């Protein structure tokens, strides 16, 4: 299973619609277009992810690692400041749930990583107002391992 597939399936398991975006277009333009077609909450992930490959001291390939940035948004019930903040905080809670589920899903690929190394550096920033609509949410970042492909 590839990185994008793992992210999409994990997101679905916790009730998030994951959409892989086109990095060539403006994220705000894509968000406004996609919000009409997708269910809330929605995560936007760029398709141009960079995966790092490293060898261990014995010359064996370690599990590849991929840093991911995710925009997790929902539409606030109103444009009031308190309502936007409440929606953003709810997306922070959902991101935490997503990260926990992602870690559990990655255990099957654990070769040389301790279980704490399956997802590293997970963090999010509240974004109570994003784009032209009533979008509120978080920008989340994390680094995940993926399966070693035997060539």
C-alpha cells in the first residue's frame, strides 16, 4: 500500500474525506471548488510527497519515511469568531484521532522502528478562518513510515 492510499484509508476510518490535491493550482481555489463536492470534514493532501530512503549500518534498506502536510477543514455553522474557533478545535481533535489510527495502521510495516517511530513530529496549527467561505480547521504536519518494496 502506498503512502497516499494509507492516508486516504485511515482518514476514511475516522470519518474524514481525504482529497489528493493538484499542487499546480491554488489551494484556496481547490478548497472552494471541492467543498461543494466533498463531505465534511475534508483533508487536502498534496500528491507531490517526498519519500526518503536510507540504509542501516548493515546495508539494509530502512522503512522509507515521508513528511506530510494536511489541511483538515470543515465549514463552520456561522462566521462568528467563537464558532470558527470551536470548529478549528474540533478539527484538531479529529487530527489527533487520525494520527492515533494511522500509527495503529502502520504497525504492520514495522521493521526497524520502535512503535513510537511509526509517526513522528505530528503537530497541528489552528486555522479558524481559511479561504473565502466559512472554512475552519487545522494545518497538520507529520512524518510517517511506509512499507519497504522488494525490488
